[in-house]
């Protein structure tokens, strides 16, 4: 489904440049999504090999980020994109940064996995990590799907789900704090879990940022720094 | 003020539609060509010129369909659209240049402030002093640089003394950004200048008669990028004092110089909006298709 008709330009080279840009962006999305899955699995299964694998992907993510930036610059310099083409390039340029940051957060989780594997007893909070990890991976996936389909409704769902993730994160934090207060010896190992939870929450924020760019891409609306209700209102106002 | 209506016959933006639907509705056919409404903001609260229900025919062939548009005071309005869309025809109506074409029939109201300039009783000579025009190819008279600029002021009797005329020539050339380049050779023929200088000379000649509106019909299409940049800079400066309507094939030029952009398609005014909006998020699928290079 290609609602923005990016393959309809008179210039075939322009079509393929935009198409390549979008494909590369979604590919990078796929890579960082896998990083999240692996990092969460590495920490909850205490799998250091998998954690190393996540860390080794970092270089590729960084390279692809730079490649995408370069593609955006090339298109702007050569084609002077306008309207939906311009919005596509801008949205990808901004969202690429979010994807790279998601990769960074996944790396941090992988590092925590390695740190935790060094300690003897298993820390508290794994089930929270697993749940939050699953939800975060879901919204990253959804935000990329919404991007691929130019689907505003799905993007709005991602923003809403990110708010749920924030609440879930707060609950998990409260629990871990209580656990630490019960016995100060729990503190150092719980801290690793807390860092990992924090990274997951951040990933949710980045997925939400990507979704905000979809509003700009499809509707030309800047919905950053708005509540989900305000976003929905803006979209409805424009649909009328 | 009726400024934001869409119509079913010509579709709104493609993103709202499925690709198939958007495609079919992007085509204006003979059948749906009569009823349409311009999308966006065609009207201005501070209008210098107001055009209403403009229709233009060349013999039987209709070139412009029911166009309504205001050009605001000190505003730069760019008109864009594919070849043959009627943008130049429309521009030429604004100072009765189409009078010279026998087969051309123009109907509708063209208010320059309160005066209908399409009134047959209207004298076109003073009108063209108020609404000046700059053409695609620089067309200086085969006279000296000085006489080129002084010509209009002389025939309209704007200067009583030689010193007044000197003043007019100097300020006009200064406003056109040409004075420093030609002040030492005012008696040389205008045709001895470079293309970009000739075009600025024509602009100086136009502003020498203190017009209120300047019409520009692709003023940069014969110029190199540097000369183009000079003219665009000049348009920006001139817009402090003059109202400007510019027809251009360069969308980037429209994006750079204008406040509002009007998109014409097959004789219809499809969309008028703030230039920033047109180039980032146009309201109409046809505008979008044209400015992004999806059809030519």
C-alpha cells in the first residue's frame, strides 16, 4: 500500500532513490528490533553469547545510520524534494536517529546482561524485564509497520502504548525500590536490572518519536510534545 | 470570505485516498471540468487586485475557467503549473495584454483597487503604467541605457525638467540593482549589457513609471543562476513597495520568492495557499503531483 505514491515520479531514478531510502530505513528498523529481542533474552536467560552478538551488531547499525544520512543529503542536494517527498526525507532523517538510539539502548541492556551473569545469585525483577521487553519490542515493531504503511491510526496506538509502558516502568521501579529497601545487599544487583528497565523505557520513547514523525509524513502535522488526545484531535480536525 | 472549500470533482490530497482513487480523481476531464472550487486561500483581506469569475477563450477554445484570485498589497504571488495551463494567459489579462490578440475573449471582473480594468472604456496606456510587465526574454529598446529607463517617464510626462528625469533614471536603476554597474556608461546601448543586466534594465524601465503592480512572466528563464539570484533578491526588495505577480516554470523559484503560490491546471486555478504550505503539505492532490514531479 503506497498512499504517498513515491513510485509515480516521472524520473525513475528519483523513484528508486526514495524507494531505496525507505527500504534501507525499514531494514535498519528490523536490525534494531532484533537487537532488543536478543538483549532482553540475553539478560533474562543469562546468555552472554547472545549479549555479545547484540554488541557486535552495533557497528553495523552505526554504519547504516550514516549511510541513511548520506542518502537523505544526496536526495536533498540532487532532487530538492517537495511536499510528501520532502516530508518522507525529513521523517526518515529524524527517525533514523531514533533507531540508532534504540540500538544504543539495546547495547546497554546487553552490557547489563554480561554484568549480571558475573554475579552469583539471580536478581529480582526478571519477569518485569521480560514483560516490559516484550511490550517495547511490540511498539517498535508497530511503529515501523505504521511507517511502512503510512498508517496514522497505528501510529497513534503506539503513542498510547508508550504511555502504558511508562506506567509499567514506574510500577516495576517501585517494586525494585521496595526490594532494595528490604535488604541493602540487594542494591547493587538490582541496579543492573533498573538500568535495563530504564533502557527499555527509553526505547519506548524513541518508538513514540518515530510514530510522531508518521503524523508529519502522512498529514504534514507536527504533533511533537502533544498528548495522544491532542494528536487525535488534530488529525480529526484535518479530516473534517 | 470563502477560502477553504474542497470539491468532490477534483480530489483532495492523495494520502486520504487509495492510490487507484487518487489517480482517477487527479484527472480533470471534459465532463467534470465545469464545476470546481479552488482549494486553499485565494482571497486576501488587503487585496490590490481582485479577479472574479475570469474566463478566457481563444475562439471556441476555453483557456481559463472561472478563476477567482486576489493579489494582496505588497504581496508576491507566484503562479505555477504545466505548460498550457493558462498561467501566462491569466497574467496577461492583468494589464490587458490579451487585447492585442483578436481571437481572445476575456470575461470577468478585474479590480485594481476599485476600478474594473477589464472595462472596455478603460484606457490601457495609463493602466500599463500602473501595472507594469517584465517579460521572459529581456527586451530593451534599441536605445541607450538612459533612454530605456527614461522612456516611460517621458511619454507619461512624469518629469518636467532634465534633472527630474535624471533622478528617476538613477533611482530606478538603483532599485533594480543596476546603477553601480552602468552609472559610467548610461549613453551606451541597452543591448550592450549582459542578459541578466538587460533583464534588470527592463525592471528599471518598468519601475521608472512608478507602477503599483509588477507582472513578471518567467523573468529568469533566460538567465544563469547568478543573474537569477540577483533578480530574485530584487523581487524580494521590490515587494516592500510593489505588488508582484510572477509566472515561473521553476518551482524552486516560486518557493524562494513568493508569499502565496497559485497552481493552475488545464485552465483551472486548483489551489492557492501560503507558499510554505504548498511546498510542504499542499491541500490538493494535483498540486502535490505537479510539484513533486509526478506528471509534467
